[in-house]
C-alpha cells in the first residue's frame, strides 16, 4: 500500500529497517537533509546546526546556474540546483523485495523534480539507491551530474579524530592482477580533517573513477570504509557496466561519500532533459554494518544473490572444461579436441567449451564478427564435434565476442557507420576492432541471430562471452554527448541480455572481459558466472581465487584450474584447490598429464561435487586476511550454518607451518578433517581453545582444503 506524508509539521523523519537507521530532516529553508545512515542509532548532538546545510540528500548539476555555497575544485557538492531543491513529500511502500522509500524534491526555476529512491531488502542490511530526475518545466535542462547516493557525516561518532580512526579499502583491478584490496588512512590519500573546527576549504578529493566500457579495468566499482573506534562501516558497489565515479572529501566540517554513474567532468557525459523527459541514474548498493568487512560482505553477498536473475546454474554449480588456458590457446581443431573431450568426460566435467579460434582457418584477431565455423579446423563440421561432446555426457559450449567486429571482417566493410561507435565522424578503433552499438535495433537483431543459431542448430548450452577492447568515452551518433551514447548503449546491451535469457533461461553465458575487467553487478545480476582472470601462473591465481568472494558471490566466481602436462602432484593439487572453493573452469592438457595427476583432477571434481551445495549458500571469511600477490601463505574460508571449508596455499614461505584463526567459531565445539587431496602428506591440528587450525605443508607451492564441522 502506498502512503504519502507531508512532513511540514514533523521536520524529522526516522526510519529503522533491517538493522539500518536512516534519519532525515526538512530544514527551515525547505531543503531535505540526510543526517544519518548507519547500523547504529542517530545522536543529534553529533551535528551542529550550522553544519547541516552540507548534508544534502542528492546532488544535481545543470549549466547556467550559480553555485553560491563555498566549494573548491571539482567536488560534486553544492551543486545547482541540488543545493536548493525543495522537499515536497515522501512515499513509503512495500514491493517484492521489501520496503521502498522515495523522497521527492523539486526546483521551481528549472522545473526539475527529483525522486531519491531507497530500496530495502527484507532480512538484508543493504539499501539500493538511485535517483530519478524529471523535467516538469518548459525548457530543456542539461544534466551534467546526478548522484546515485550521497551521504555526509562519515565517522561523525565517537571521540577520536577522523584522521586517526577511518580506514578506506579500495579494490584495485587489472588484467591478470585482479581484485587487489589496499587499505589506507585518509591522510595517506591526502584528506586531512585535523583542521580548524567546521572549516571546509579542501579542494582535494579521494576519487575513484572508471571511464569507458570496461567497468573494472583499474578498480572494481566498490569500496569499504571502517570506523575503528565506533565499529561502524560502509561497503558499497556501483552497479554499472561502464563509466562510474565515487568520491570522498569534506564539506561543512564533515566528510562525505558520493556514488554515481558518468558525469560531464569525468566521463564526457551530459543528458538533455526535454520537457516531460525522465532520466534514471545507475543504481548503487550500500551496506552499513557493525562488525567489519566480513560482516558487510556477508550482507552484500545476500543482496547480490537477491538481485540476481534466478537461474539453475547458480543452484547446480556445473563443472566447466574450457580448452583455452595453458591448453589449446585459441587454436582448436577436431583432432586436438577429441582427446580433450574424452579426458574431460572421464574427469567428471559437465560442460565442454571450445574457446577462441574456431571461426578462422588462419589469423583471426582482426577479422572476427561473422561467427561462422572455419571448415579447415573441423573437417566433419563444428556441429559434428558438438554432437560428439553430447555423446560423452557433456553439454557443448562456444566462445563469442559478440560486441565487436574486426576491422578486416568482410561484413563490417559493408555495414553503415550507425552500427558502430563513431567520434569526430570516424569509427572508433581499438585493438583492430570496431565497437558495435546495441542501441541500433539491426545490431541487436544480428546478435539475436547468432545466439539463436548456436542454441538451435548447434545445441550449445554454454557461451563464453568475451570482450577484449576499450572503446573509450562513447559515441556521437544519436547522442547528447559521448558519454550519453555510451550509457545508453550499455543499457541497451543489458536489455538485449535480458531478452536472450527470456528466450533461453537455461543457457549459461559467462561474463568474460579479458578475464575480470567487467566485474560489476549490472552484468552479474544477469550473468550466472564470471571469469575472474586470465593469469597464466597458477601460483598467482591463489590470490585472485581467495579474494574473489569479496566482490562477487562464490558460486559466480569462475577460476581456472590448468594442471601442467609435466607437473607433479603438488602442482596439480594446487591448481585444483584454486578452483574448488568457487567455480571450476577446468583446462590444461588433461589427456597428457600423468596418471596420478589425472586421479587428482578426478578426485578434485568429485570432491567439489560434494561441496557445491554448500558453496552456493556460503559466506566467505579470510583467516589470514585479504591476499596480496607476494603473500607466502594464502587462505580462504567459506562457511554455512554447520560446516566450513578452509583452503590454504603455501607459496614461498620458508616456514612450513601456519596457524589459521577461525574467529567466527569463538570456541564453539568443532572438528577438522583434510578433504582434498585426501591422501596427500599433511599434518594438521584443530585447536579448540583458540578456534584455530594449524597446518604443516612440507612442500613449497602446495595447497589443501579442510572441512570443519561445528
């Protein structure tokens, strides 16, 4: 039921939902302030009255308006008309997810009406926030920036100085160096609050920004802030498959956090809002908790599972073999595939994926785009090979890069420019490919034909959807700005994906972008599985595997296992442990590895199939903390109500023994057993007095998985 309240009489609005306290106030000038958003109740004494003007609920910037409040640099505060938006009412309703609050503000001069939306989720301490802007005026207004979430007052509780107690963790990301969390004090990043009381003169921001179509090429669109004095923390993610921005800085003597999609300043984005038009920002999700990162990540994991497209893959956790990594390296033929198919079936794989190269008899990088099998590679035809995969009890899959066409693709030479991104009157090139524009209905129809052909003619059940270019700031065709063209293309691509899954709900499509360079929940709310990396050294993959559940659900995190043809048993087991805690992307020349290695692969897959029902509902913990690439020991834990799994990797440690604290058990009665490899040399001891597991691994570059029952 929808209710509307005019709060002219009651200036304070207090909400408590799912452990989240949210307090707002209508100021005397009619503006609306978000004074508090936390897992702890609000103490009004924390904010002096003269500082409240900076606690704006939303920021909106259009050109042609003065910004009279004090502001330095490029900070997105005191925006106009954002600073003067007048509060009208709020709407309080319930939907399939839980409670939804919408606060409606407006500006008389521009005619803009702003809806600030907060969706709660029953039983989960996460809010999804976004902003909707409507033009109720008589003139076009050009949006240059709109916040998706804006919160002032970070670290306002307690007595310690914010410089001393706030820790900011940033998830760096890179090709073959994915998911590197780094933690800083704010002064280490250039923000110092130990200054005259209530001063707000900083021009410095801590700004993390992505510009372009690879959403995670430098950073995962997320962050974590912890107040070590009060125990409060915020974990956030921006759900955007392109340009996004978040920043922390100061105003009116307090620190603020703002999350958004693209802006004119950072991503060449502006949007002309004609009378009657409406613009919706990209959503952001924020989890305020007490209990540190693992608690916040547990809530965000619940949320990620809640917003995700329901699908069988995330329930079954199928084992996928892919012929690429440390195996065929994009050079498939029937002769090469046949022994791999047999070996993958014997090992227990559920899917068999033919990776890149199947569409060209020769060099293929700059000629991709028509997606027709190369007859020279498959004399009997690609369909014959797919049928052979099915005859071995597996479901066939294939690699595609459907968003691009190579500059030497014959079809691309015949197509009009409005199929592609263009800037300054010319097609955009990157790495010898053109970027297709999914706003064009002919492009979407072409992509539909490709998917339909592979599903209906080749009976493909799995598509590895890769993406290996960065087309930059966007396109000028049919767009108000480059960034507007990019954002609308990204939204069109997501809508196209939704339509594909509506036609083929059991089709598994893997989100791959040179590994993990589009690891975001705009994509992962659709895709059931995510490639986490293309790293070719299994020893480094342990860090990526251990950190993966910090940015996506364990059951969506695909990790390569690629035993070396000449590798020993410890190397093979290390590879398997990398993947077994998450989703197995099996590869390597399985037909060529030695008999004991084959047994270890088969044992690993068999053990995984006993674990996977727990993995899909588990929450991650890190006995040794988040992993760095030079850590001598690495550990990841997954816990359910009565069982936990703990993986431990020894890389280059001179000490053969490590103690793994399992803090959440807090001296509860428990027992530990070696799960994989079951008969490998390993000494271990469960320590009930400290709830810790001591492990001794005699070999460098070795790994084990333990099960703890409690």
